[in-house]
C-alpha cells in the first residue's frame, strides 16, 4: 500500500456533492487513485466530529496525492467542493 487520502465530509448540497465526486474520480484516476472505502458515520465514539461520510482513496505514494490535489485539472472542482460539502482532506504516507 502506498499512500492514503482520507476525506471526512459533511454534505451541504447532495446534487453538487455527486457532481464533485464524479469529477474528482475522473481527475484522480490518472494519478493512480483507487477507492478503498466509502461509508457513513454511525457513531462518534470519542471527541467531537460533525462529519457524516468518510472516503478513503489509495494512491501510489504521497506525491501522487499532492500532484492530483494541486493539478490544473482538479482546480476547477475546488469551488464545487466548497459549495457541495464541508470537507477535511488528509494525505497519509504508509509507514512500516
């Protein structure tokens, strides 16, 4: 396993969110992205968290995540992402 992008999401506009997800998948695929997990929060066990959904995508390495996120192809999706959802996205490099 290379690196993971983990997004914690609270959807504001379901239609725009689906539009964002579709566009984001198309842009991320050339960077080696593979969806690992997508699920809804059932219960926050500790701490405060207002997110409803988690998405985990695997990339070959952390640089591929950064390249996707900073790419010219992804930038038009940023405004849509902000309209569609409150999102906390993190890049994790797997360590041994």
